[in-house]
C-alpha cells in the first residue's frame, strides 16, 4: 500500500454521492466537447452502464479519489444526478493512476497529457525520474522530455488545452516553439484563437502568420483571427478551383486545336508544303507528340491515383 491509502474493504461495486468524489486528477486530462456530448446523450438514454473507478483517500472519511471516469461524472452532474456507481480498487493511489492509464488502450494520450501524469506522480508521490521510467517502461530521457514540455508551455495555454479549446498536438508543435521565442505573444495568440477551437492545420497557419507578421499585422490577427481563417480558406478554395477549371479549359482547347489541325491535313495542307517545310513539320510533329504523350500519361496516372484515394476514403468511412 502507498502512503495515504487504506484497504478498500467494501463490495466491488458501490454507490457514491457525487460530493464524495475527490476530482484532484481532472487537471491531467483534456476534455472534448464532442466526446462529452456523446457520453451525455448515452447516459441520458441508457443510464450509467460502466462504473467509475475510485480509491479510498486517507485525508477525509467517506471521501474517494476519482481515478477513472471523469467524463461520466461530468455528464452525470449535467444530468443533475446525485449518485454514481463505482468500483473501489484496493490499490495505492499512484498505482491506481498508472493502471487507469494502461486501461485506456483505445485512447492514445498526447505528449502533453503524458507530461501532466508524470509531473503529478513526481510532485505528489515524490517519484524520481528513474522510478517513473521503470513504471512506464520508458527511458529516462523520454520522461525528462515529457516533463520538459509541460514546464515550458505556459500554464495559460495548458488550461485552454485541458478545456478542449486547443488541440494538444497543435499546442505542442506550434504554440510551444512560438512561446520559446515570444512567450507573451504565444499566450495572447492562444487566448485569441481558443474560442474558434481551431484544427491543427489552422493553428499552424495562425502561428506562422503571427511569427512572420509585423506589429500591426499581429495586432490585427489577435483581434480578428476568424477573418484570417476565412480569408485563407477562401484563397485556398479559389486557387484550387481556378487550377482545376483552367485544366479543363486547356484540355478543351487542346481538343479543339487537334480537330482544327486534322481538318487542315484532310484538306491537303501537308501536300502543299515545300520539301524544306516537310522537315520542319516532321520535327514539330515529333515535339508535339512527346508533349501530348507526357501529358496524357500524367493525367492517366493522376486520375487512377485519385480514384484509389476516393475508394480508400469510402472504405474507411464505411
């Protein structure tokens, strides 16, 4: 048994009132509006099907530390439920945290979430880097890197990630480098874009625009990040559309020119040429045929690749 834990000598399944739960580990998890909505709908329709996981806390009688099931508890609170069904593990708190993380094989924790868990285990239970590496079956450098990430990323940005307003991967890959160069700027940008709940690609574009901008453009970006994203989407769409439309127009023009040239041939234009012009025409035919064959080979390959991509997308969707 670890310090602060005592035997959980109760039935495996217990019913607890929500106020009995100590949610001290909520800060090491991210929330998702979509996931929470799905769980809320499921609980409202079918009731609680899976118990949450708790361990006994030695700090106060009748209190339990919530180890797993934070999304379910949030949903039950929104549904104004007073109780929750739980399983009480007879484990030390730190062991329960590690086991709870291992149970989530379907959810891959981000580097930031891993760092939060490692920091909690280090600070609350005084586990050293070597011990953490052993328990996670990782190298000490892996542990150090994760701890370094959460120490470098400003807390204000981490809070936005926890609330599900910023994608963890985007925060680590784009906002963290920006914070290293301009910490205050990164915090201001994160606060400005968080209400938009930007995707990873959108976060990348916003960070690049901020880093490359001058004082005036940065101020405008902080005030109107939504306008920047709309303008970028419109520009991307316009470029894509014009390129596709131009290709179709060019192919139409190519067909028209080929038909017109064939008409000239059928009317005897070649027979009217003088011998020196025959040589010139022969060279031109060779060059045009090479260009046309290269174009048609490339078009055929692109069309086949696009068809396979659509088929794979349809298969994955199904």
